[in-house]
C-alpha cells in the first residue's frame, strides 16, 4: 500500500510540474487577444511587484499603438508606464509594477479608422 501511494504521489508531482513551469519559476504568462479601432483595456490580473512584459505573438497588420500599464485601485486608476509599439510578432516591452496589486493594460492609438488586431502574452511575477 505504501509503494502504491508513493507512485501516485510521484505521478501527481510530475503532472503538476509539467502543467505550470511558469509558476514554479515565480512568473505567470497570460495570453490575451486584442482588437480595437481607438482604445481598449485588457482584463485584469493580480501580481507581485516586479517586471511585467508585453510580448506580441500575432499581428494582423503593422499598426502602431501605445500600451500603458495601469494599477486598479479604489478611485481613479494609477497610470504607471507606457511604450509605443509597432504590431510586429516578437516585439516586446517591459514595464515596472512598483507594488503588489491588480493591474491591466490600456491600449490606444490615433483615430485613423484602422483596426489593430492580434495576440500577446503578458508575463508577470506571481
């Protein structure tokens, strides 16, 4: 009985290690999709203080837009740091989250009637 329990425990540990290698390293990768003409906000996430990355993984067109990291708080949200990005696969920007909390990205661009559409990965410490 003890041997069977050890085998089950090892199998469960291996499955957990394979399922979440990012969390084992203390970071999470969150995949998002975006599509906007003027502006949009991503969904929120909770993170520790540290470096947050925004990596483009797919782009429909090479539009230029602005990505701004914001912290969600009671009252007006806190605008932290922003970067101008050209929507090209592999393009990456790094942002600093000064405190633990709930964060999101505000994405916007000039109103030119052109759609910005694609996918990105947000990496952050958990």
